[in-house]
């Protein structure tokens, strides 16, 4: 079957290649396009520009009824460093339903136009960067590296793309950011819609004086002209759902009920699938309903490998479940429909495909309703008055269906449960985390110490670690840990092979590492009470915590700050010293709206010290106005994390 699938993919790529000549051509600018002049003056400083070039004109026009988009970019090369990047032009489109028409390529040099249209020599690049992850999109990119581009040239490139994915059933949606990473002299947007059709549209944060609506023939024409457009200002750890720019959006759909009707149609089956083969394979005959649910989920997650043919209609429409079983591969929507079909056949009637947006999550309903907004599919089912969420794309999950971890994607659309609002996810199992223990045993101050590391992952953390171990050898993992230790200790030697224990039923994944470390004790002279004292000194840094807690310069923010969530970390460090030690037990607790942190220090015997750290986050992000106080507390914690341990010589 593997050889057959590879052959299928190869044939698919070859057949796609043969139709390139049919979908790429030169042609005149469409009549409905309105000419926009290139700005004569610019107020943009080269010191405000990334990569040495920017758009002096971004002219984008859309005729929604003709399913055509026109793009006209004029690139201003303002420094020698910008020549390389600006000289590379490209156009991407979907070969399944779109065709490309190149209008012109001009170079404006010293006020004169040089026509380079016929000199274009595109190379065709398959955009299958995700093929290793099992996704074939059918998209291609036409790429050309232009000759003879000089500083102060204007690169004037215009083309149109015609065609719209028929899977959206003539519903239309546009989302157009009105700012970019570089400033723009003139950003011109023009959208033509049929006056007889009811569209809703908005321009977020726009100046009303820059937006106009006129009637031309049978079209309503929406025009936005923004001059001297500022670049987008980004901040670190901005959540994916933050939209740090003005934008224009338009949709032909007005409610999530409409979208749900479309989703039900997409997931509907022309005939009842024959899935007896699956039950013959996975059932023995004496299973309870709960046993069957577990076996069905395991089958879909693990025995149906992840592979998506995301071209054209296939980008949204799932394959029939019986076909997915035969081919033994499918993407998220294929696997979701298969899981729903199998569950219904064993009597779990309330099983539904779920569509969601992994980027917008809880904020998806801030956008207009549209069937184009979804990029992932999972499953929701009800059993014994309890709601369960399953991601069929996740493989090798431990535990049974009561305990399966599912990421909380916020607001989702459940195909088959019509509602005028999106449905808030509420995964029943959020139990995930890691327990790490480092134990140092030191026989003397001059000899190497032994270090045992026990890493225990549970829930989603165990699922992720289990998957990772399928792609790496134990040596790979051990080498990674060794390199991390070498950032702290001058000498690191592995003394034993790592030991892995995977309890799939309780979903606990344990790895034990054994090392020899040296070079951390230093011989110091310190002045105390007017006397010079000699010490063995060791500065312990809980490096494992620094990815979550670190000293930073805390400043006010304009956007939310994304947290590592869900995060539940317990980190224990045990030191067995070569001499007796006497310390005072201590407990520090820090709690705020974003996280909870504890540090507990205690003596466990005459020669041993134990430090327990506990850190967990409470939500996905903190609001901009909350960030400053939380950042200051995080930095204060990080500042006090290092521990100085010393002994008199």
C-alpha cells in the first residue's frame, strides 16, 4: 500500500505539471480595473524600511462576481542591500481551480519605463513544503530572479488570478490587511460586488474619509485609499489571534447557521459507508460499548496515517469513510468523518465533525461568519450525558477516551448542531504536565558527581514525548540532554543508556538519564568579618525554569502576551553533599492572574538539600494592561532563582 500511495502522489505531481501551460498566460488588464497612478513623492525614510525595499504602490482590486483578483505592486529599491530581495518576484496559486494572467513587468529607471514583460522566465516550484508532514496542497509558485535591477529602480509588476474554490458553493469572503511589515506610500483597495446581493463588510480602525462606496453599472464599488501607511508594530509573544493592523473584510454569509448548513452538506454522505471490515479487524466480540469507543479512536488515530490531498475541493470536502479505510490515510477532516461514522455505527448517535480555526481560537467570532475561516477538524461526541472531544489527527495518545487530552481551540462550529453562535469548547480533560527530578550525588569537592534525571510526563505532555521518541533514537535524545548540561557544567559524560518506561494505559511516559558531571565547584577566597576565608562554592542555576521565568525589561504593551498554556511543571532538585550542611527551610509563593509559582527549600538529612519548584499557568494569555505587573513579578522570581551553595574548606 505504501508503494501504491507513493506512485499515486508521483502521478499526481506529474499530471499537475502538464497543465501549467494552460493556466498561465500573458494578457491585458481587465476592463473593470481602475487605473491607479504611481505616487510621485514619498515621505518614507530608508531607516524605517526592512530589507532595503518597500512598496511605493500596493494596488489590489477584486471583482467578486467575476471571481478575479488583480494585484499591482510597485517596489521601490532604496538601497543596495535591497536589490537581491526585490529582484525575486513570485506568484502562488492553486492549480485545481485558478488560472494566472500576467499583465506586465516594467522597470522604471530615471523616470523612463523599460518593458521587461517578455523577458520574464518563470521557474515553476511546487509548494509542497508540508509533504513530509503528509499534506499535498496542489499549489505552485511561479518564480523569477530578475536581471539588471539597480538601486532607485521601481519594479512595476501586475497580474490577475481568476477562479474560486467551488467547495464554498458560491459564497464569498475577503480578508485584506491594510498594513504590512514595511511602510507603503499608497495602499489602494477596490472591491466590486453585485448590487443585487447582500454582502456585509467593514473596515476595522479605518479613517472614514479614506473609504467610499459608489455605484458603477450593476456593481457596488468599495474603495479604500490609504497614503503614507505605517508599518505594523509587532511585540514579542503576541498571540496568534492578535490582529495588529487595520483590515477590510467582506462576507456573503450573515450567520453561523448559514455556515453550519454548508458544513453539514460538506460532511454529508451520498450513501451509508460499509465499515464492517474495520469492526472485523479491531473487535473480538466481547467488548463493552466503552471498549469499542476506545478501539475505534485508536484505530482512526494510529492505523489511519495522516496524509491530506488538499487540492481544490479536496481542501475542504472529506473522502468517504470507506475509501479512507481502503487507502489507510486521510487528513483531519477525513479522519474526523470516519470517526463520527464508526461511532454512530456502534450506537453513539450524538457524534459530530467539528470545524475550527487554530489561529483565531476564542476570537473567531470577531470575524464575519464564513465557510472559509476553518483550518482544522476534530470530533465531539456525547456518551452517558458527558461531552468528549477527540482530535483524530493526534497519534499514539495514551489513556482511554475519558482521559484523552484535546487542545482547547476556543469557539468552534459543530456540524449538525445549528446555532447562531459558535460553540465554546470545554474539554473535560486538561490533565497534562511534567515532573522532573535532578539528583546530584557528590562524594568530594574535587571528583565528578553523579547526576540522575527522571523525567515523568503525563497527559498531553506524555503524548507529545511519545511521538517525539518515534522520530528520534535514544542516542539522539541523550545527546540533546548532554548538550544542554554542557551549558552549565564544563564536563558531562553519560554513564548509562537512558531507560524509557511508557505506560500507555495511565498515559505516563518516564525517561531516566544518568550522567557524570564535573567542574562546578570553585575554590574561592571571600572576605568575611575582616578575615579571608576559603570556600568551596557552587552557583546552582535551575536552567530548566528559565524558558518560562526570566529576567526581562518590563515595558507597557499594546497587545496581549501569550503564555505557555496549559503548563503544569514540578521540578525537584536533590543535592547529596560530601559534607554536612545546615540550612533553614523556606517556602516562597507567588500567585497572580496569569500563573502560580512555589519554591520550597528543605533539608532532608544531614548532608542533603532538596528544592521543589512548582509552576503552572492559568490561562492562554494576559491582557496588555495586566502585563506590566505580571512581568515584574516574573522577573523578580527569576532574579532570585540562582542558589549559592558553599562550604568552608
